[in-house]
């Protein structure tokens, strides 16, 4: 009995022949993402803009979020957000930072406690000040930049500089487009989103390295094959593995997004988008770029002796 194959074993799609279409699409996607970030900005969470975070649990049954929101909306505390997470009687309350320092934050917390009444268990109360939120923001930026640089160095030493540059271009494409989709939809951008972006970077580079390994192997094996045909062959030979990995990862992420609750919804959404755009960039961007970067035939000889060309 033959197994189910999402991708036929003898598939032969001319990805490299459509490189101009892919490049134009990617450039437009990056430009649109940068434009959305510049015009709309990101919906920063408390981690980055400061504020008060209160985690509560109702002791008399499931939480009535609408009633709680109504009780807090008239307190004059500015932006107040409530969301269920975990059990039906658990609620996360986010309040924007108050003017007046720590005393003003403490007063705001006391107002919330008075408005919500006595049937509430306060499980966690945190305040993130402007200085801390600014530090967290730049720590997040530094983490992403350091990850991209480390990936560039790793791929450069494992392959050649053309491979390293191609991988980083694809990676930057994925990061910018992820920021763009968050700006477009107005989703909250917080530390968990930064963690998702770092995870996307690792996932994307893993896909890219798998295809690059096959390119290097084929450079050793087919000494006289046209470079366009060789790159197409490398992509098609790894396409089944790439698609299957992405599909199984997406199934898990969709479960997290649909069933995991509000707390991890932003992380899950970023990962879903990242897997999709990362798979696209590994196939349609990272490999075609090698053609423009004039990858040399000797790249295939760097990891071992050349094998005899096969027909």
C-alpha cells in the first residue's frame, strides 16, 4: 500500500524561472510592511509602553468580563483592557501607566480593587515603568539583531558568503513582513511577539539550510549542469520535506491559536505567519538569490571531494 504524498516524488516546478515574480512580490511586501509600520505603528503592549498588569480570579464562578469592564471604564484610568485566559474565572487586566510615579500606580490599583468588590482573588500585580519598558524594547531589538548576525556568520562559515547573504536577506524579509502584518491588524506587540520573531528566525534558517545543503551537494555532483536547472532541481528534491515540515508545524500552531487562549494568541499568530512566509522565502527568495550572487562551482567542493557527475 502506497503512502499519501502531498508532493509527488517526480515534481519539477521551475521556481528559478519565476524568480522575477517572486522578487517583485517580496519587494512590494517589504515596502508595504515598512509603510504600515511608519504610518500606523505597532500596538505595543505594557512590556514596551509601560503600565499596570493585574491577574485576578473570581471566587464565585465564571468571570463576567463585560460587567468588570463596565466597572473599570468609569474610573478615569485611561486605556483599560481585560481578557480571559486559562480557566473561565481568570482574567488579565491591563491599565495604561498613570501620571505621577509609583504613588499614582498604587492609587490606580486600589481603585481597581474597590471597583471589583470582594469576590476577587488577586494573584499577580505588576507595574512596568517607562524606563524599564524602554530597556525591554531595546533589549528585544538587540536580541533580533544579534540572532540575524549570528545566523549570517554561521551560514557564511558553513557554506560561502553568497549563501550567508542570501539566507540573511530571506530572514530580514520574514522579520519585516511579520512586523508589517502586526501593524496592519493592530495586534498587540509585546515580549512574546519578540520571542516568536526569534523562533521564526530559527525556523526559517533551518528550512533554508536544508535547501542550501542540497544545492551544495548538487554542485559537487553535476559539474556541467546549467545553474538555473541545478537550483530548480535542488528545490524540487527538498520540496516534499519542506512542505511536510511546514504543514505539521502549522497544525500544532493552529491548535495553539484556536485553543490556547488570549495569552498566547499573539505568539501563535506570529508563528503561523512566520512559518508560511518563512517557507516561501526559503524556496522562492533564498535560493534564486544565489543566481544573482554568482555562487561559484567550487562551493560544492568545500565539504568534500567531488563526485562523478550523474546523468
